[in-house]
C-alpha cells in the first residue's frame, strides 16, 4: 500500500530513484536501505524534521520486509540520525544538516601542526630489495627456521596468558637477555629494571623526548646525521641545533655550550651515521663532563656497532664512567630484520625509578610472543652466531664494493665508514649533484641515499652517496658500480669535469 501522508513522499521518492538490489554480494537489502537513508540525511535530501514513513508503509512501498525497515530505523535512531516517537519517525536536527556531494571542493585544506610542517620529507629510499639501499640487512641470510622454532616454543610456553598486554616495559626475560648481551659485548652498566622494550629505536627516541624535555628546550643533533632523531625532536617542539661532525665525530664548540645549552644531545659515537666516524675517548669523556655540568642528557644510539670488522667492538659511552647521564638505545632492525620492530632503551640508574610511573601510562606492552622468542634466540647463542656470520658477510661485501668503486668510479672521491656497519659513504665533489644522481640511478633499481639529505645545514663537503650493501648481493657489485659510475659522470657539470683527473683511485 502506498503511503497516505504526503509528508512521507520525500523518502519514498528518494529510495525509488534507484531500487534496492536483491542478492548484491556483501550487501543485504537491510544494509542497502540503511546506507541509502543515512546518505540521504547527510546530503540534505532528507532535511531535519522531515517525517519518515512508518515501517509497514515503507516496507510495502519499496518491496522489502518490515523487519528490515524496523532494524534499519532502530540503528539510525541509535546513531542519532532519526528520532522515533509515538507521533512518528522524523529526521533529527543536525548541526550541519546538509552535506552536499561536492562540498569538499570548497572545504579548507587540512592544516598540519607547526611541528609537523617543520619536518622535511625523508628521502624516498624505495623497496628493501633495491640495490645499495642503506639500513637494510641481508634479509635472505636470516635463519628463519631457527626463528620459527623459537617463536613456536614461545607460543606454546606463553600460551593464552601471553596474549594479554603484559608489563608495559616489556617481557622480563627479554630485558634480562638484552642486558646480559650488552654487558658482555658493549660494556653497558645497568640492571634489568632500567631496560625498556620499544617499538624500534624511533619509539625509544620519542620516549626520551617525552621523559626529559619541555616544548622549546634545545636539542643537539649530529650534522650530517640520522634523520629519525631530527624528526623525533621536532615533533617534541624542541629547538633543534645541528652540530657539525668531523673526521672523529661530534665536535661541539665551547661557544655552543654557552650560547645554545642543550637539554638533549643525540650522538652515534661507535659508528657515526652516516659518515662512519668513531668518537674518541677524550671527546666522549669531555661530552659526559660537560653534559653533567649543564644538566644535559646524552642519547647514545648504538644502531649497528655490532658489525665491526676486526678486533673487539667499540665500547659503549654509557658504560665509560659510573652514573653517566646517558640514555642508551638500540634496535634489532639491523642485527636481525626490520619487520621485527623491537628496540630498547636503557635508562640511567637515577632516572629509571622516576620514569617508570610515567612509562606505565605511556606504554601498553604487546608483541609478547615475539619478545619471548627473541629472549630465547639471544640466550641460546643463536643471536651471537648470527652476528658472527653477518660480520664475515658484511666484511666480504665491504671489500668487494670498495674494490669495485676503485676500479670503476673514475671521478675524484673519498670512501668512509668501512670499519663497521652495512654502508659506505662516498663523498663527491660539488660538481656532482648527489640528489640528482640518486634520482637518476633509481631507473636501474639502485637506491643509494644522497649524503646532503642527512644534513640540516648542508655544506659543500656534504655531497656524495651513502651506499648500503647489507641486502645487495656481491655478485651484482661490478655491473652496478659500472652503471653508477656512468650516471655520476653524466650528472657532473661539464666545466668542472674538464679539470678533474680521470684516475679511478679514491682521494
């Protein structure tokens, strides 16, 4: 029976413009009806106060069951779109009753917070499989079978109990395992209560900012240096000051301490990123002393120091002297694989008890089976064996890449960073635009990073390429470097190339 009240016509007419479709995959008649009425209200086709037909009347008019109409009305009422009463069903009053289909054309553009607007977009490195992409380990060499067994045992032993949130600071077994490894391999001085498991190193950096700074505080970063630290500080509304890096790492002048006294200092002392410099002991001790004197905290990022080529590993700054004002962070993204997303933060002894109540509110735990599996992976010796294999592999790849560069890169250049890690930094004369070169080689499935993009205040010497070799097969080095050399030569300024020697020897 058609509706008898003219006031009900708008809804019926609106619905009959395009009949509901039976047997539409994934959409029942009830769902179609619900979406049609909701969109009609939002678009202003069914204005506020418009009376809607009764459930029986509407069901008969559009050919659906009354139960479907009743269910749709009930949900729309619960969502606040319509009002049900004994006097009838009406469209509820809306703060913005009409939302036309094309209003987005005149809507104001979204505004990003000032802290976000100040962050430069990171260089687009592309897929992990692209040759020479920095920061990607040898994914195909990870012992997946061993890891699967550790994970299976963690799921079996942890059971359903390990599916809850867990301790916000992370699984006790993993914190103890990490600390045992760090004490032996890196000389870190701490207790398990000082260790916090994080979602990679980036969350550890964000926690340092939240725990220790207020908006407007000053933070120092290495220049050139790790972009993630710059981003974490800018997102905390900090005054980010670039501090130049020389052949020995971070070098802050006495004037900087007086003029731009920091609250946080970010450094990568064991293998500066991306230049590869090692901060010598006198500078480390001086940095610690001055940080204490000025009430500053040092963030020591030990991101890939496990891959030193020969001899003992460079010791951590954190354990150099007792009670150093150092927050030590690390990640398993380089030593194992990035998708694991497990990092850690070691808090200073004096800071840990004060920070824990806040961390209880900031963190929620999780990834418990993966953490338990990683604890077993470390304590069983598998982690140490994997590191040993990767050191040998990366040493071989480093040597082969250096040899290929010496043979084929026939422009003046210097190579740095080879004593540790998974990348080489090739400095080029300013005549060769590193960003243009990095874009040009993308067509050949190469993804080196331009050195200039790591600097907040680039200088002429901050020009070159950061070549990651961790996930690039050594069998490809010769043809890749030959192609890279041609692209470098093609993207140099002709006037500057004429006076340059053609020797392939690095300078």
